[in-house]
C-alpha cells in the first residue's frame, strides 16, 4: 500500500495506515490494517529488515487509491518498469479491481511521469498524432535535458508545465531551458495544465500546425 510506495518510489506520500498482508486475520491496531492476502515471493523485497511489496506490484496497488499517480511516480523514479507491472498483473489474475488496473496500465503505455503527461499522451493518441516518444534526452550546448515529448522526424518538442507554481527561479530556469533547446535546433511548444485540460482542441490544432510546418506527416 501507501507505506510500500513511500519506502520505494514515492517518499513524499503521506501514509495514514500501514497495510499488512498475511494468511490470517489479526486484530486491528491503530495505524494498521491487516488483510488476508498472500504475496508471491517474486514480488517481495526487503529494505532495512522490512518486507514490502516490489515496486511493480506496489504501483499497481496504488490504482485503487490514487488512480495512475502511483504508476507515474514509479516510472519517473525508474524503480519499476511497465513490464514489471504487467508481470505483477499477470501473476495475480483473479484479484478484484484488475480491470481497472489493466485499463490504467494500457493508458500508461507511453510511460507518463505525471498526471499532466498522461493527459497529453491521451490527447495526442485520441487525435491520431503519433511518431513521438515521451521523456527523451536532448543534447544542448549547456548540457542534456529531458524533454516531455519529442517527435521522431521533426525538430518539434513539447514541454508541459504543471499546475504547481514554482516561483521566479523556476520560471527563469524554464525559459533558459527553452532557449537552449531552440539553439540546439529544436522547436518548442509549451502547454500548461489548463491548456491541456480545458482547451484540448486548441492544443491539438497547434501541434498539427507545428508538425505541418516542420516536416512531419500528421494523421488526418
């Protein structure tokens, strides 16, 4: 549960209850929840003497409480891959809620690292815009940057700005980053949470125009 996620890939997650899995029911204690569930040895890890579910299984378990956020965090931390999550799903075929977990995994196929990236990926797929990869290293004179979305046969890259306000320093850093990408030959489109969430068709139109202008084929 949340405790395993906090210990493995989501350290800032606030843990209200520690879920303990075992073969027998136990008397509930404050701060603990005991569930009757057997965890296969292949999906158990030990950290400082504490046994916890492996990151791939833990990320799947997060779907019940946090939707795709746990999967996003696990992918971003590189502590679990989609293949490991699929293996955990396949190894527990009869669990209640597997349809939801399978759907979120499918929605994660382009490996989003945040809720905003997940929305943007879904928007591009639904619009028939393909030929792109998420979270790609781009080399610039000032160093290498990971861009949120890069197109294979176009200099176009997409940068996504989340809902949280990061202050003047982050604002300046993002503009300097965009400048370096431009000087490295990239064409940068920046979209905010509000744009992707509330004005998706405007985003799609701008991406199509940029791809048409910079040489990549766009699905009709």
